[in-house]
C-alpha cells in the first residue's frame, strides 16, 4: 500500500472497502466489492489495513464520567423537564428574573466555558434558590391589578407593567448576575454563542430566521434584532438581506437537531455592507428593531453611544414586552389573570422554567435590548454604526403563525446562537 | 466472504440494539416530558457515559469533556419539553454533544491525549506492545482532522450506522462514507509512520 497522493480511483476503492467492512453497501455493491477482493491482492491488503485500524479504535478504553455528572446537570437545570407552560402572569416576574439570569448564565458558559462553567451553574442554582418572596409577588399582583402603566416609548399602548419595585429588582438581579458571570469568565462579554435553541423554542417550527453576521466574531459585536409581525415587512426585510452582497450564505452551522431544524439560513455581511443595510432595515421593519450589546451595562453604553441621556427616556425602551400568547393557560387559583401584556426588564429565557417569556418582543440575550420606539427611528442605527467600532450581527425573525394571525400580536424573541 | 457476513451481522446487531434503545428512549422521553423525574434521570444516565466518552475523544481533556457533557445534558433537559416525538432522541443527543465538542475545539488548543489512554496504558496488564499500540492510536486520533475524527469515532467507537452518523453530523450519507474511509486511512498512515505516540509523549 502506497502512502503517496491517492487518486480518485484509490479513494473510491477505499470508500468501497471501508463501507463493505461496515456492512453499509447494497447487495450489488457488496458483490462487486467481494469480486474485487478476490481478484486484487492490493484491495485485500487495504481491507486488512482498514480492519486493523477499526480494531485498534474499538480497543480504546472507554472513560467513565464522574458519577455526579447527571445530578449536576439536573440541579443546574432546576429539575425535571416539563411541558412548556404558557405565561402565568402572577409569577411572570419571578420567571423572567430567573429565566433571564438562566439565559445569561448559559451564555456565560459558552463564552468563558473553561473557567466559568461551574461558577455559572452555581450562580444559577443560587438564583433558583432565591425566588421572589411572597410579599414581592403580592406587590406585583397589586401593581398589575391597578391597571396599565404605559412604559416609556410605548406610546400609551394598552399594556401593563410590573411594579417599578419588581422591575428594579429584576434589573438588580440581572446585572448582578451579569457582573458576576462576566467576572468569573474574565470577560466583559456576558452573552454570546448559545441560543439557537431559544430562537426555535420561541418561534416554533413555523418560524423562519435569517442571521447576518459580520465579521465572524462575537466580540465587540452589535446585535441587531429585527422582528417582523407582518408578512409584507418580513418579505421586505428578507429581500434586503437576499439582495445584500453577502460574504457567505448557507445553512446554519449551529443546528441542534429536531428542535431547531426549521431555523434556517445564515448570511454573513462585511462591515461595510452591513452599514448600508441598517437604515433600510429600520424603514422596512418600523418598531421591530432592537439593538443590543453583549456587554455588562450594555443599556447604558448604548444610550451613550446613541446620544441619549438615559435608557428609559423617550424613544428608548429597555423592556422586553412580554405578551401573553393566544390560548394562554392560567393556573387554577391564580390571584390575578390580567389580559394585558406585561412589560418586564430582563431578556426572555431559555428553558421550560422561563416558558412565560416565550412570546415576547425582541430583546437582547444576556445584555439588554433597546427598542427604538414604536415608530421608525430613521438613521439611528446607521449613526450608531458609524459612531462605534462595533461589528454587527443581524437576526431577522418572523413567526409565520404570528404574521398570519394578527398584526398586533408581538412576534417571538429571537436570539443568537453559536456559528 | 466471511468478513462481509460478519460485517453485515454486526451492522444488523447494531441496528437491532439501536432500535431497542430507541423504543425505550421514546418511552422515557415521553414520561420525562410529562414531568417524570425518574424517567429523565434514567434517560440522562443512559447517555451520559456515551456522550462523555465521545466528548473526551473529540476534545482530549477530561475536564473539558466533563464540562461539555454537562452542557449537553443541560441542553437536553431544557430542550426536552420541545423535543419532537418524530425525531430520535438517540441521534439528537449525540448531535448536541458533537456540536458542543466541535464548537469547543474550534476555539481550544490542539487536542491532547485523553487521560484515560495514559492511565490505561500505564496500568494496563496487557503486554507492553498492546499498551503502546493503544497509546499510539489514541495519540494519532487526537491529531486526526476533526471532520474525519467525528465520523470515525461515531462509527468505530460508538458503533453507529452510517445513516445515524449522517443524522448526527448533518452531512450526506456519501460524505459519511468518505470521511470514515479517509479517517481510517489517515489513522493507518499515522500509525505506520510511528509518529503518533512519540509526538505526544515528547
């Protein structure tokens, strides 16, 4: 057997014999292989080589994982898997707080994986062990029962918010966790990688998503979420991306299987091309654009970059508005079952525990998302892009169900995943 | 002829075993989705050793493999409520672990010799030659191009059939066939050159 460069004929023979060894040939192919083996000593030698290698691989020792691996995973997850539960408003704040922390921590795991995994999981456990107190829950119920409080920038749309106290509490929890995870990861980045699964969890199998990434690094990346609730808007945004001179197009490299199999194409744009795209996206999807940074205190940083005095000023809304999905099921005996959407601060979460947040508007993952207001925010993204050295990723998502059913129903929250 | 029959028989047994696991997996998945903690635990315990071993072979470091396996299990737990019954848990779980490990490898240092190989070789009661061969195989495997390695490991260590490997790696069947053949030949060449173990021990 020679070790020189192989010819296509050699490759074909190798593949044939290798597959024959594995019993992966059809009857006809197998017969052909056997005939070749009878007539060709070199083929027989190759087969013996392949068999020897296979035997050596099979003889490798199997390592056993630590005994507590499953237990640790179960503990980190918060326990048993459950069917996704629809939003339950009385406990929404708690879910959102814990869920937001969980999502962020999972992200931290991916970014600073080597050193931060255990710390992140411990923090997550800690968060789980500190749910909102009964008094806090009651205060939230009362706040919701008092009626809608239009969040800044929401134009007085019918909605309710959780109490300021609850929101502050959520903020505090969120940022404390972000700081601690980032510290543990020795990084300013608390959100990156992960979460294609969250995208699909939130969008469902009917969802379509297009992810634009430029350039291929999460560091210093401006995340731009564009969610459309109208088929026309989605088509327009999609057309913009399809017409853009992408560096690369293709299927996502981050598929996690059945759960995400409908989440689809990925595009990469150069920074220069991305700049050209920003304003057009704003125009095409008014009110559907949220920008975020994978940093601690991203909200403040963005506000400063955009020349805004504070994140919650007019035109900037730091909330992920959580709309209750159609057919939401309330737990029997709930003290409060308001019909209006609720706005809370942290980003929606991964996992069954955060199921109440799965029908939300766009929000950043890990960092904070800043919605650009209800109307077109012409030029804001373009200015932001020009003023900062950030790279940019764009994700556009539309739920077909949402788009087809209601113009006012908010679309699900997208999230970024590993590439 | 005998080899062919043996291979077919082995593949059949593999399919039978996979089928039996699948049926049981499906039942466990269903129960776990309904909130059955014991079923979830059983499911995870069934797969944790397999996923860990695979991660270890893909990334080389035991600590990394533990982290990656735990991350994969965590993902399984969290995504299980949304897992579609028509999909197969078996390939899905492997896909999660492989994706996690390959994603890690792109960022990580070169794969080192798996701890298990060193310990097994040091403590082995086998003849010295056998132990050295095993060490050489492990060392060569650690240097094998990632795209070959995943396919070869799934075939020769995890004993998957090509269709399942294609599903796990999300590549066409023909590519699976090619990668396994090329990976095996790459490994044979590495072993013949004698550099595998020597490099890693140096």
